């Protein structure tokens, strides 16, 4: 199975999230389930069913994050000016105005940063994989999964 390439910061954040879910969130929800169970008839007990659903949702998240961590490695910094995992890359689609240039962080979706507005592009997506290894000024033609062809220019690469 392919490795998930993560920044060290994201890897540590995910480890902390698993610990928080295992030691705080899930035990609290288990207590809610227990208290709701004491209210009587479970078939008509909305609190019980809501707590069970909540437990399932957080347990699924915990399992997902554990799977990511088990198959992850910390990515090394890409070469200066070259698009790689964890690069912030600005691209312009052919035919678009320079004002329409889009900036993405190349990486796993868990690399998303709240607040800075930068979208994450998967390095295994058709566009992401075509951009890997490209330099500023490179023009890349890409065939998308639906057969459409697009061309993009790498405007800027920040590593």
C-alpha cells in the first residue's frame, strides 16, 4: 500500500487526535450511553440511539486516523523551486486570466490548514501527479479521469 506522506506537524497532530479520542471523547460518550441505557426502554430512547451514533462516528474517525498513521511517513522537504509533496504551488489553467491563478498545498487531505484558505491537492490526483517534479514556468498537459484534456502553467512554487 502506498504511504501517506505527511508533514511532521500533521503526523503529531493526528497522533494527539487519536489519544484524545481514545482517552477522552470515546469514554465520555460511553458514559452517555450508559446513562441513557438506565432510562429504560431502549427501542424508544432517543438519547441512547443518539449517543450510540455519536460513538460510532468518533470511533470511525479514530480508526481512520490510526490507519493513516500506520501507513504514513514524514515527507522530506522538496527541492527549492520544484513541485513536491508539501509544496505550495500556484497554477494557472490555459485560457484563464492571471487573476484566476489558484494556489494549492500538495499533500494529504489531513494537511489542510484552517484559516489560511489554501486548498489541498492530492499528489496522486491526475493534476497533482502531473505537477510533481515540475518547476516554476513549466507548462503541463493533463488528461483527466473523464478524458478531458487541460493544460496548466506552474506560476509559483513555495517549499
